[in-house]
C-alpha cells in the first residue's frame, strides 16, 4: 500500500483553519455594533457592553463542556450544531427592540454557539491528529481564530455604516450556515478512523484511554481534579489576564476608544484588522518556539511586553494614524494570542494528555471570564471617568504581575515531558 504524501492530519488542520477563520468573524461583530446601536436605540454603552460581556463569558464557560462533548460525540456533530446555533441567534438579533433582547440573542445564544467551537476546537484537533509539530499546529489554528475576529472588522464596519447594523447580523447568520457543509464533507474525527497514527507518532503509540464518564461529568471531574493542583490555578489566573487584556479590552473597546479621540470608526476597525494580520505571524512564531523552548519563559516575555505596551496606549491614540499608533498595532498584533500555544502545552502537564483538551477548556473559560470583566468594566470606567485610560493602565499592571507568576508553573515537570 502506497502511503499518501500528505498526512490527513494536515487536511484536518486546513478544514479547521478555514472554519475558524470564517466563524471567528462572528466574535468581532459586537465591537462594530456598539456605536451603531447607541445611535439607533439611544442605549447606553454599559447596556450594550453588558450583552457583549455575557457573550464573552458564555464563550468561555461553554468551552470545557464543548471539549468533553467532542470527546464523547465527535467534533463534527458538536461544531455543526454550534454553527447552526450561531446562525439562529444572529438572525433573531434583527428583531430586537430592547437591551434584554440583545442580551438574549447575541449575549446568550450566539455566546453558547461560538463557545462550543473556538479554541477548544483547535486544541482537540491538534491533540488528536499530531504528536510532532503540535505547537506549530496550535499556533496556526489559534492564529486563524484570533485573526478571523479582526480581519472581518473593516467589512462588518462598512456593512453597519452603509446598510445599517441589521446587515451585520444577517451576514453572520448566513456565513455561519454556509460553513456547516464544509465540516460535514471534509472533516474527519481522528486518525484511527482512517487506520492511521497521528502525525509524528511512533509505531508503538497508543491513544489516550477515553474516559467512561459522561461529557458533563468529565468536565466537572476535570475541574475538581485540576483544582487540586497549583499549576491549574496559575494557568487559570494567567489566562484570565490574557482575556482581559485582549478580546475583552482591546477587541471590544479599541474602536470606541479611538472614536473618542476623533478617529473614524472604519479607520479604527482597519487598525484592529492590522493587529489580526500581525497576529498570524506572532502566533505561528510562538507555536514554533513552543516546540523548542520552555513555555513558561515564553509566557513571561509575552505578558511582560504586553503590559508595557498597554501603559503606552493612552498616549498614542489620535484622530489619525501616527507612527506610534502603527508601532503599537504591529507589536500588539505579534503578541495578541502568542500566549495560547505555550498555555495549551502546559495544560498537558496538569492531568496528563488524556485530559489536556478539557483542562484547556477550563483555562479558556478563565480567559473569557477575564474578557467579560474587561468588556463590562472598561465601559463603566469610560462612563465614570470620561475615557479608557484607567482601563488600559489597570490591564497593563495585571499583565506585569502575571509575568512573574507564570514562571511558577510546572516547576517540577521536565521540559521534555511538557512538549510530548
């Protein structure tokens, strides 16, 4: 039998990459809707940000259960169901007339749908299909998820301004359904379905023994077991700060903050899209580094440098693009989700590889709790103080503190064990 030159794992990566790029645009939509919804309904920024915060929170809280469901019922069923849920929630948004309805549709329904995919989808595919090159695969898929959120911003912003905010909801609903057949036709569950081993696996490789627990019980038991270990809480806390300083703060409030300084919304959205472009480079490079170097030290530099850049942000926002603004965009883009590959690798050391995806699901939940905190908290600070400077400074300080604590993770686990 002639072996295929291309391992099917790379096909799984390609399908996952395209899916995450396409669906990540759903997560970017709220940031371009804040100002249009203010203008259309006269709602306060805190009312709108509360719906976004709930969306971000559920996006994370659903993740560990989604990871467990993927282990029990398969990736394809979970992802196709999630895409359908997003489509329904986004379509219902066009009928809203009150803030609570925005919370119910975009906050709850879309939040649950997007949370059932996201980075647990990427982590599960990487863990199932790869032994070698896992870091670079995680980096690639993470880049797809994060970059997709940002590169769609100019287009969604144009839709909102030209055709009204409802056009954004219709676009999201349509694209979500369009991705379902891609998953059904091209994504395979695991290598053993094709009689193959994961990429880079030795001949004597054995898959992790599946848990006999139900999906919900597996998620809860993983939390109980992980909570007994300090490393779990270090990872949980660090990813809380990661979410707070990226999707929650910059992802949600960069456009309104730039608008406060007189920058047009479409221009601010384009700057965030540039962050997405450089995120691809930074995350891929981070995945390559994670395969070769201590992930704790990588996290130390990522959080430390991110914190310093946030301290500078209030002084470099202007009504037009300046050189300092471009430097921030490039630097922040390179660091946007560079934390993900080393964090996923460290999750393997908490309860072993068989629970790695579910452990990461809970750690990712912390990421979104942090994101929800910043999405709502920054809006409150903006209303009370008149600008976002305090939010940027607080987030920067938390990143600096986190840079110290990540060095305490997995001190008794050999580097080679973490990279298995």
